[in-house]
């Protein structure tokens, strides 16, 4: 059994939401990294392994959709372990993109328990794949 805490990167320009997610996820045993803008998020990813990413769609300087593509291009093992948090899931420029890329989406406002369940299930599935089960 893995005793190392799983690392989750939270990328959202709302500092209050980042802080709340940090508290909730840390209380459930996750190591949480957080960034308010895309360059900081990319830098955190470059410094070390991350197990999952929670990503806002609307970010300063670059959309979360573009950041998603940059992330999976450089770290393809994160494919399927990135979820979007957004109030714009049904926006005309967002919904078709999310559908095309088969992304998990948590419409804002969401329940923290929903994110925690997704993280648990996603990372448990990943552990089983790595173990060959």
C-alpha cells in the first residue's frame, strides 16, 4: 500500500476557492499544491510529480483549456487525471471542447465531496493499472 500522500494541483484564480480546496483535500490526506495562474501551475508541474489536477477554465493569461493541452502534451500520464471546475461548462466556446476531450467537469458551485470521490476513484484506478491488476 502506498503511504506517500497523493499530490493534487489546484489551479484557479479564486484564492478563496484554492484555500478551501487546500483545507478540505489536506484533511483527507492529500498533499495540495495551488496556483492562481497558468505559468505558476506549469512551474509546479515541472518541479515534481503530481497525481491529479483540478483546473479552472477561465484563468488569466491563458485559458484552462489551453493549459490542459499543454499539460497532457508534456505529461501524458496525467490524461484522465485532470478535472475542470467551472461555472462556464455550457458556454458555447467551452462545452464542445470539454465533450471532444472527454473531460471530467465539476460545475461551480460544486460539493467538495464530489471532487474528493472523483480523486479517490481516479487515483485508485491508476494505482490498479500501475500494479497490473
